[in-house]
C-alpha cells in the first residue's frame, strides 16, 4: 500500500483513540489511476471484510488529490448514499476518463465516475 503511520481518530462516542492508519500514498490507487477501482476493489470490500469477518467498524477515506488514505478503525462508514468518496468525479489521470473526454462523453451523471 505504501508508507503508513498510526494516528488518532475520533470515535462515534467522541473519544480519541490511536486506531487510525494513515497511508501517505496508496500505491494501489496511484497505479490503477481509477476512482472506481479504488472504491469497488479496495474501499468497500475492505470496510465490509473488517465489519463482517473481524467485527470491527472501518471507515476508509481515500484522498483522490494526493492518493493518501485514512483508515479509521472503530468508526462505522457512512451510508453509501452519503459517502463523499462515492460522489467524486473521475480522476484526471484515469485513462478511461481521458478516453471518454477525447470521444466527447462525460461518463456518469454530473461527471461522476461511471465505474462507481
């Protein structure tokens, strides 16, 4: 994934706990260059795995500008329809988005990644 460090996160009860992991630059996102791949093959499955198989809430917050990612263990993810990561436009570096622009197609509604 890349260089990581442990940090504090604020839990739903308001307490702060050193249960976060900050990935400085996610190699997976950087190499895939695709928001949809990040969301569908990393973020959502990882959050589900930790909840369903480990019994731990996890909210992952990818930063699509600098390719970092904040893992917030002990924090439940927001509902899918309010998760800000799922409302991001395609990344400028995405080869599929670049191709759609060349063909004059914007992709999904409001320029959102059609892969999400």
